[in-house]
């Protein structure tokens, strides 16, 4: 998995990397139990302070996206649904409201938004629920 940092971006480096990791997991480019580069390896590859990488890994571990195995490294965590379905739905509705507000302000129609969402949804690794 290749990560890229845009030093000219106004977005802080840790947020760029955090977003790339979250997206890679959501799109299935990083799979559960996959080992990530060590803090030292990734900091060298990106020419970024190791503390920045450690911060990103720690934040994502707190979110349940990664887990650290002492002596082995950092791995993508298996998905868990620790939140109730009601709470997860409330969070999603909040995100959808924000998304739709932006779409309206950008001048898109509802059918255009729905078509684009359906098109983009195929790019993600959806988990089937039984």
C-alpha cells in the first residue's frame, strides 16, 4: 500500500495519513489482519517525523481500525460492531445530512447525487450482514 503526503496541502500530515488509512480499509485495499509498515519504516518512506506516524496509528487503534501486537507490529483489525445499530444509524444520518447539505450548495439535483452515490458505492468493500 502506497501512502502519499502532500506538503503543500493545508490539511495536517497526520490527518492526510489517517484519512488514507481509513479509506484503504473501507475500499478493501487493506484487509483485516494485514500488517502495516512499522512507524520507523513509514516515517522513512514518507520523510515524516516518527511521532506523527505513531499518533496516527494510536488514533486508529483507539477507533478500533488497527491493533498493535507487541513484538509483531501494527495490523488492520477485524471489523467489530461494538455500537448498537441505533447509534450507528444516528451517526450515519448525521454524516448523510452533512453530505446532502454540501451537495445542495454545490448545485446538484437529487437524481444526480443518487446516481453518483450508486456509482461510487461499487468502489468499496461492503460487509454482508447475516
